[in-house]
């Protein structure tokens, strides 16, 4: 029987009881990758030797009876925009094809401190820009439920690796839905924490005011486990929040009696597939049976979220990606001209089309004469979007809706039309703009493809978000379904 | 408001991107579509609304000005494709 059927806490106990070894878990993960990754393409770099060496060290530690970290012996994948010392980190960009980080991101260091095993680096949309994983310079990731469909993005490799049983958990990043949307498309649990809860130090910046790292896992309990290990203040990140970290596992009580749920009418309206709507309404019925009450509310500025997001995120990206100049790291195309030519040629050769498009859009929005009309205006609308949530959270504990308006679409079906692609993020983007936490959990299938339920909470109230998700999961078995590969 | 190929060329220069004529044409069309969509914001009254730069309740983060360990020269230059005398090498800046 596959070790992938167990929750992280069960594996923890099995390791303790000598029923499994870290090396066994590591080999199980590596052999799954050998068997499946030609089809799925979730991995960009494997840390085969490093993982085996770490596994042996951890097995020795187990034998010696030394104290063990929270994620002891668990093989994990890390999205390739999170730097890992000595382990190639590309952001799925040709620009960084040979980049060897000289330091660990705080989350990578925390996984190490928690005794996890890093199996390798996961495919994504280039610099996390995209919602289908088709913007990777190393080929798209394929959805384990249907290899002709996208896994979602930008953390598509993270979601697909967890869904197909290649790793026991993965880290992703979410700027406008990049953890939750692929989690939804691939039928796994994806959590975007509150902005500032998890350190961004060592996350290659896309849109600094929106980016947040979080776990992709098979169960809600696993998500709580990983969050526990990676959350917390970090002096290396000036936007890290100084808040007390609660015990997330103890929040998983299964009790949601009297919980007040808001369901925004904008999240079930036009543009949302009927099959997705039906699946989400059935999930609300389950929560109702567990003693929660739900009411329809309005988040009136939802329709402005996508425009706001693409102006703000692209503006921040155009500034953040200015560091890729061909001098200190990455591609350098020197054709004998001056310094300006070096910049122009290196960047033009190194970046893919979507990255160029967003740099262009952001540069335009920030340029003289357009700043007030686009960038400043979008910052003001961001305030209105946040106020929508503040208002609803005065009366309700969580906001619930679908994670994405549709299930996974066919590869190549939207690549010609960036705007249509951007609209897939309409239900996840408002959460990033407001900085609040949200999880996507499997809530059923439509025509054989997973549907995600999005549970959104108050800032720093991951405990309630996870409690609701866990209560739902305890009474359903969607999360136990596995793709046949 | 619609943008032209000339605008795209100007913005590309600001963004330090060299675009092919095909890219210029595609981006002109796509940026127009995206900006036209973004026009919907202009219909929204935001008078008196404060802009949100980020959502955190913190402002400046300061630390003591003390000497700490930093990268070694070797580490800092590890990913540079060209270096000389322990420095990053760039083409001539002045003619």
C-alpha cells in the first residue's frame, strides 16, 4: 500500500513507531516522480542526492532518539520561485536557467529546521505570472486528472505534484490566486495565509504587496501542520507581521455550530459555470447540516477586482523585475554594444511573452501622465474592495464561494487571449487585494474534474478558516479521490 | 484612450525591453484590450478614498545600525557571468 494514503500526522507517528523510515518515504517519493513526471512535468530540478543524504541523516537522528522537528522526515516540493541554497532556482524562466541561490529563503530554512526533506523544485508560470502554467519556459505542467488540461497556475507544479502523489506536501505562492486556483483545478488543499504571516524573504518578488507563500496538501490537517512550521515573524522581511502564532492543529475541532457564513452573490452569478455553482451549493448544504448558517451578501466592488489587480500587480512587477539586468545573475547577452544594449538584449532574450506583457503594462501604468489615472486609481479601488470585506466580517465569520468560475480548461484554449485568462482569477484576486486568508478545498467533481470550495476569513484568523475546512472534510470524501495516472 | 505602436515603443524603451516588430504589434493590440477593460475603474467614484499601498498596520521598520555578517565576495559574484578584480563587469558606460 502506498505511503501517500496517510496524513502527515499519521506518517509522523509511523516514523516514531519504526513502521516506516525517512529513506523509505524519500524513495517512495523519488520513484513516484520517475514513474509519473514524464506525464505531469511538475518538477524542474530534482534534489535526488541531497534528499537521500538528508534522509539518512534523519534516520540516524530517529535511531538516536534525538528530538524531531514538526515535519520530520516528510518529503516536500518547493515552488521554483523560492530560493534554496545551492539548489538551482529558475522561476521557470530562461533568464535564471543557471541560477544557484547563495542563501535559503526563510521558508526553505524553516522546512530544514522542521526536519523536512526537500525533494526538488516545482514548475510554475514564469515569475508566477499566469493561471495555467503554460507560461513556463520548461513546458506546461499537466493536470493529473486529465493530461490534456491545465493544472492551473501559477503554482501548477506544486498542485499537480501533490495531487499525483509525487510529494507529501508542497509550498507555493499566491499573488492573485496562484495557490488556490491550481489547488481547485487539481483537487488538493491550497492555503493562502494572511499577508505578512509567512515570511517572503527569499521569495523572488512578483508583486510585493500581494505575494504570500502557503502550503498545498492533501488534507486540511496537513495544511495546518505545514502552516505551523512556516508561519511567524521574520526580521529579514520588513512586511512580516508581529503576531502570536496560534496552535492551528488545536483549532481543528470539527465543531462549526452557529458559524455565520456569508455567500457573496457576485461569487455565484454570471460567469460561474452552473456545475460549479451546484457543487458549491451542495457543499453549503453540508455545512448547514453541521450547524452553520449561511446568508447571501454582496461584495459590490468584486467586478472591479481584476482590473485593479492587473494594474497594481503589473506595476509592482515592472519595478521588481528591473533587477534582472544581465549583470549580477542570469542571462547576459553582450553583442558588443554599450551597457544599455546589454540590458535590452539580456531582458528581451531572457523573459517570455507574458512577463514582457506585464512589465509593459506596469511600466505604462506608472509612466508620467498615466500614474493618477491607472496606478493611483487602482490603489483607491483596492481600498473599496477591502472595505467590502471589512463590512461583511462585522456580521459573519467566514465568506464562502467557489475558488474559480470553472473547472480546469484545455491546454492551449486561452493562450491567445490574455484578458480571458485573467478573468479566471476573479474570485481569488479580491482576497489578495484585501490581504486576508483563504483556503481552497476539494468539494466535488463536475464531469470528472475537481471543483474547489473557497473559504475566506478575517485577517490572521487562519484558525477559523481551517476549522471550517476541516469540519467539511470530515464529513465528505472528495479529498480521498485520487487521479488514475 | 487608445495606445499606438509608437507608445508601445516608448514604453518598451522605459522598461529596457527590445521588442520585435511582431511583438510590438501584438502588445499594442493586447494592451489596448487590457487598458480598455481597466477603463471600468474610471467610472467609479473614489473621491475622498485613501489609496491602499499595502494592508499591514505597520509603517517604517527600523533596526540598529550595527555591523552584521554579510555575503562574501565569492558568494556575491557566484552567479555573475563576467567579473574582474572581484567586481561585476559591465560594458563601457561612457563612450
